[in-house]
C-alpha cells in the first residue's frame, strides 16, 4: 500500500464529507450513490447489525434515523491506496437526538473504498466506538 496522491486523497475525503452531509440532511438518494451496490455496513461492534447491499443499507439506516436529528463529524483520515482500492480509518463523532433518547458517540469508521467509473465509492464500512454516552429524558 502506498500513500495516495493528492487527487485520490481529496476525492476520498470529499466522499466522506458528502457521506456525513447527506446522512444528516437525510438525502437518502444522494447518500445511496456513495456506496457500491454490494456494499457491507457492519455496526455489530457498536451494538448494531451487519447489512449488505446499498438498498438494504439505506432502508435500514433511513428507518433507524426517521424523526432523528443527527450530526456526524469525521476527522484525521488515515488513507492508504493500492491501485483502485483504498483502506481508510476516520476518527468520528456523532450526535443523534430522538424523542426518547439522545446519544453522543466517539470512535472510528474503518472503510474500504474502491475507484469506479463514477469515482471513489464506499465498498465496506465498519463502525467501532470508544465512548457512547446515552441520555434519556427524565420521567
């Protein structure tokens, strides 16, 4: 694996920036386009599920976040590229507010991105958490 050239580095960073923006604005059609058709999303390490296929991923995430206010931030990318494949680790923080709880999480996205005819796309993502603060409203 090699350090990516700046064009690849920038394209991968823009891909993840779009991921956060489209997720938080709930632009599900736009968000869907960031993944390969057979993408894998694994959140089992943080209490979630493992889903495969971008249609299934979008259906599961959009349902889980229905009615939620969210803010996802990513930092400090570590990117290595091997041809048309990149391994990326992002430090992350997310805030999710729903009627019955609010959470703030800190951890990492571990991703495999692939270069396609349409540009870089996320082929696999695994979320790990270091800290998860959950608040519940007083009864």
